């Protein structure tokens, strides 16, 4: 009985997914058009329209990239070498026979 119930649940889920896929494939364009129309007709808050007006204006942004000085980069390299332990990189985990039972 449990197996039959499980099979029925799986088939029901598959049928629901297939139905959703069919509806989206058949009526997808109409659904998107309806959503766009509905969203356009919603009232807009004053704060949102102000932000949209500000975004439309041309805004110049100056991007500057600061490169670290060569002296700072030279100091960081030895510190990184001190932290590295070659023994830890070469060590491999060993599994025992008891782990596979």
C-alpha cells in the first residue's frame, strides 16, 4: 500500500509540473503582457518617481584605481612565505579499513 501511495504521489507531482509547463508554453506571452499592463497601471509612490528622475540625469563618475607602492608589495611577500607550511600541503589523509565497513 505504501508503494502504491508513493507512486501515486510521484505521478501527481509529475502531472502538476507538466501542466504548469504546458500553460507557460501556451499562454506565456499573454501572461507576460497582462503582468506588464498590470504593473504599469499601479500607482507610483512619489519617492520612486524622484529616484527615477535622478537616475535619468547624466551623472559622471570618476573611477580611480590606486596601485600599492612597490615597497608595500615587497614587504607582504616574505610574510606570506612564513605562514606557508610545506609539510601541511604534502600530508595526505589516510583512511583505515574500519572506515569502509
